[in-house]
């Protein structure tokens, strides 16, 4: 187990970034895309960029420590490192890399969503980054669990659909696919990008939009992240949602592209 100093800024302030990568079929899924996103986050937070070889070695070591499972979630944390008390970072940051792998079972079935009261802050730069502080997402997920759901639908400060607590959101209307615009306070998800590319390849219209929750009511929905891929939504706020053959076609196309 790695000892983390009590004055590490990732621990005290959430100052840092993370990536969660799927290990399956003997490979780390979309590894380059995860590293590139973390590098973009480092530039946004003015953190030194990790050496790619060191980053990969940490992932491999975490998998070995977990007993080399067939499927696993590999989480890599890039903390700003130690610093004095308070908000101001030291003149020279010395980031700390930690990694852990957790065995995974098969992908889950369709999700049940509940709309959270906590709002996604679309005006915060952090809404576009995978920072070490995910408190709003945690609160949203707790609300969803309390409502008997397993994932939260989050709106932004303007009341627009933004994302799930740990996933991007899509819905289908009249054989078109829609997803919230990144400026809604949305993480630029890796599978989100893959879905948009798959739609283009399939000739399916796809739009990035600003819309309120009322306008997606009753539409077939799915959510995406790197661990679950394309996951249909069974219900929203207790209301069952219809399926769509488009969702299965997109999931199949994304699965092929990932191999």
C-alpha cells in the first residue's frame, strides 16, 4: 500500500487529476486517449505532465498487485503533491502518481436513472476535467440510490441536461441521436467521442445540444463511460423508457472500434 503524506494537495484539496481505464481482453482500453486527456488536464491545472512510460508502468504494477484479473478498473491518480497549508501551490510542484486496480464483473444491465437536485456547475473549468474532487457527483449518486435508482441524471445551473454522475448521456428522437453540448458542463468522455464517430460511420444524424429535461422525457436513452461502454437506460425517475434498435447498433459499432 502506498503511503500518502497528510499534506499532499490531492488529499487535502482535491488538487489533481485521475483517469479510470478498463482492463479487458489483455489490454488497457483506449489507453492513449486516457493519457492524452490527463495531459490536457495537466495543462489546464498547470501541473507537470507525467512521463508516459511511468504512467503505463504504474498501471501494470497495479494490475499485478490485484492478481492480474481478466477484467479490472485501473484508476491512476496524479496529485499535485505536497505543499504548505492553504490554497497557494508551492513554487515547484512535485506531483505524486498512485494507481490501483479493482477486479470487475461482467458489464451491468440497463441503468435506472433519477434526476439529482445537485447541479452541474457548467461555468466551472472543473466540470470539463476529471479532478480528484468529485463531491457533487458523489452527492448526486447518493440521491439516486436514495430514490431507488443506480445512477443520477445531472442538470446544469441553467436547468439543461448535462450528464450522469459518472457517465455521458445520449437520447434518441426520430432516428437521430442527441447528447448535451460540452458547454453544458460536460466531460469530454472517451466513449462519448466513440459514439459520435460511430454515428457518423453508420450514417446516423447526431447533434450536440442544449436542452431541458422535459424535452427528453420518454425518449430512449443510453449512458456511456469507459468501464460500461454503451449502457441502455431502463427508466428515468421511475418512468420506464422504450428501447431503440439504434442503441444496439451503436453499441455494436463502438465495441468493434474498441478491439
